[in-house]
């Protein structure tokens, strides 16, 4: 059985997704005390982030696709925000662009089964 080495950046992305999931669940629980439907939405989004974190951590191909989609959507929204006067969104735009670039690196794609394996 072949074992794949998880790239450091993927580890970081999965940890950040996990933190987002935990925060979403906690905020959802707190919000459910005030506005129950909003709380449920927060909890569901938090659970989705936790699922994405697991998928990234374990190298699931679907997690790579979802993360690429999230990065592209983020780039689009941040460009729109930056050109409408919210120049602070340029930082988020750069982060999303770097993340998208990173996800297409050969070793990262190979980890998710999306490319050819790079030999050392």
C-alpha cells in the first residue's frame, strides 16, 4: 500500500478549515439562543467546514475541488470589493490567489490524486 506525504500547505489549509468549522459551530450555538434559524445555518456551515478539513487532511479529491471553487469565488468577490472602494480586500485577494496557485502545484495535485506523482 502506498502512503502519500501530506504537503505542509495542505496541513495548514486543513487546520484553518477545522478552526473555521469549530468557530462556525460555536457561533451557531450562540446565535441559536437569539435567532434559531440563523443558529442552525451557522452550525451547518461549521459542520461543512469540518468535513472539508477532514477531506483536505486525508487527501480526498472532492476536497481539492471544493477548495479550488472557494478560492475562485473568493477571488471574484474580492476583485469586486476592491474595485468598489474596499481596498482592504486586496489582501484577501492575494491570499486567495496564492491559495489557488498552491492548489495547482504538481505535488499538491498529486496528493489529492489530481495529477501525476512527482518522484523525489
